[in-house]
C-alpha cells in the first residue's frame, strides 16, 4: 500500500481507502461488514470514510461496532464522518451548518461510532444560509476540543472553500485541510480545473469518492441492472438515471475495449486513473464483498505499471 499526506497536514492516509456510502446498512452488516473491513485493513487500508446521513446513522453504528469487535488499535486507522444533512427532521437539525447543529451532530456521530474522536470531520455540503464564518468557528472549536483532529469540506464550491481559508487566517483559526469531491473518468471538472488555485495557494488534500461512477465504470450495467447491485436497491432509483445516458454508456464501451486489451478490469483502470492525479490524497472505494475489495485494491499496481500510451487512449475517449 502507498500512503500519501492529507494535503499539507502531517497525516498520512492510504492511497486507496474504504467508504460505507450505500453499502453499510442496505447491503453490509454483521459478518459481511467485518469481513470487508478486515480484508481492507489487512491489505494496508488505513482510512475509513462514513457520514451521519448514510442509512440515517446506521452506517456509523455498523462500522463503529464492527471495528470495536475486530479489536483494531485506535492508533492504527484513520476514520472520518460527515455532517450537514442531519438525521432529525426538525428546524436547525437538517441541511445546515449552523453552530447548534454542528456541536450536537459531532456528539451523535461519536456515540454511534463508539469513539472518543474522529480523525477527520467533513462539512458534507456548503450551507448558503449560514455564514461561513460561523461554520469555521464551530469546526475550529471541535478540533480544539479533540473531538476531531482535522476538518474538511465535501462538494463545496471553490469560492466557499477560499472564504473558509480567509476566515481561518483572519481569526487565527483551524483551516480545512481536505475536500471530498466526486472524481472519476466521467466527472473531472472540479478536481482537474475548478480546484487548481486551491492546490497552489493552500495545498488542500482530496479524498475523492465514486471512482467507479456508482458502478457504471465497472461495465456491469452495459446489459441491464443486476439484481444484487446497488441500482436494484429501493431508494436508489435516482442512480439509475446514469445508465440512461447514451454518451456515458458509449464511453464505457470504449473504455472496456482498452481494459480488455491491456488485461485489467475496467474497475482497476478507472481507479488507477484517479490515483494518477497527484493532488488526490486517497481514492475512496466501496464494496459489498471482500472479492471486490481485493479487485479494487489491485488498481494500485495497475496505476504504477500503465504507460502514457494507454493514458493517451483513455483521454481520447473521455
């Protein structure tokens, strides 16, 4: 496993990590969750990503209980969670980053995870109704309290991230060290263009999500929706719209030709693409089976062996 610094912080995270979105709760729990987590851990993964909104807090409960049962030493892994959407359907407790919500949300997450602190706390989306200054002060206080060691943003626009850095500098507060955007062969603009000023000015790290475009870049949806896939799950109908995009499906067909030609899976090629970007601290992968984890983690070796000729073919498609 390769380990990369999280932005300009001293924290190192595995280049490939394991996240719980969609899978923990609907597909992963009990022995299956333990097997997947342990497989990733044994293969060198040290960063595990979660969020309070995943399965309405159940994802945090499953991951926390499973890690506790597995007996991992707390110093041996890095865990994150994210707050914004909320799990309580009342004013001040959902779709917000106001101080009241933030200070209570971290306590709820820690209780569900059965941990004293998280390593990274993300603001899951930007909140246009709360001043960025209020949010930065609250996140600073959480880091100062030790309930989180670092904080970051997820899917924030560049302008809001810049404002957060300005507030932190103005008042000598803890600034964000990381952003968590979507990044894959089909979604590139934010990471490759919009955030360019952030890398130079602030050395912000990236924990990117959806390297397989919710499974589209595995190639398994080219002939329909498998019954055991996430697109077949109730409540995820919105993901099915992605496979109705003819342009994306055409690109996947062409990418499959390349992956078959060089003897790797399309999943490995897609993850290797994300790893190739040196601004990426870690690529968050997801899986519902230990075999999928092993296949995904093999992408690190693929990334280190593919030559520029292959990438030129890839860029000609995307």
